[in-house]
């Protein structure tokens, strides 16, 4: 078995462990955030490991860190690579959302606000105050478990297709 397959599987398993632990805990918010962020980084590691798995199968001996590295270094771009490239270029795909979230995780987060025009036809705003912004609350539901499911399904389907070929 090539070395990257086991490593990819290990990273996916570690993501599952962290997400299960997060789900069971009713602890401090900082601990829950740490488990979530750790799972997200491990999921990214699994993605990069899978890219290396594909590179290894295409006889690329150098490790790759990104999809662009993979496409540039492999002598033959396979259907699996093209499928990942399609997800990567689709700005609404789960892969794009995952990669964006990992990149944003290294930056401080700020509450997002949107500007709205104050329209008060009935004088409902007390004291003549005007409404100029609304703070959007962040969704507490974790997308990491969905991304794990999508990545695992993609990897499993592509591995099955290779075995049938």
C-alpha cells in the first residue's frame, strides 16, 4: 500500500475523533473552538495528503502542498485531479468553502455588519434614533462535519473507481 493512503486515512480518522469529542462535551467555549479548529486543520491535512496520494499514483516523486503543485508536477493529469480542480474552481463548492475557512482561521474574526437605510414611516424608532447597521450572528452549526463527509465520499468514490479500472 502506498504510504499516503494510510496517512490520509489517519487524518480523516483524527478529524472524526475531534468532532465526536466536541459533540459530547459541554465545556468552555474556548475548548469547543479548539476542537473545531483542530478538526478543520486535520481535515486540510487529509486533503493535502490525498493530493499526494494522487501524485504518487501519477509517478510524481516530490511531495505537493497544493492542487496547483499537483497539476504542475504530474506528467499526466488524471480524472480524479480534474474532479478536484472542478471543485476548486467552483466558488460555491464545499471544497472552496473549506479551503477559505482554513485560510481565514489564521486571521482574527470580526462580527460582520451590513448597512441598511433607516426607513421609519410610523415613527417606531424611539428618540429619533436611526438604524444604520445590523450585526449578523455567526451560525453555531459546524460545517466541518459536512466537509469531512464530502471529502471522505470523494476519496472513497475515487479509490473505488481506481480499483475497478
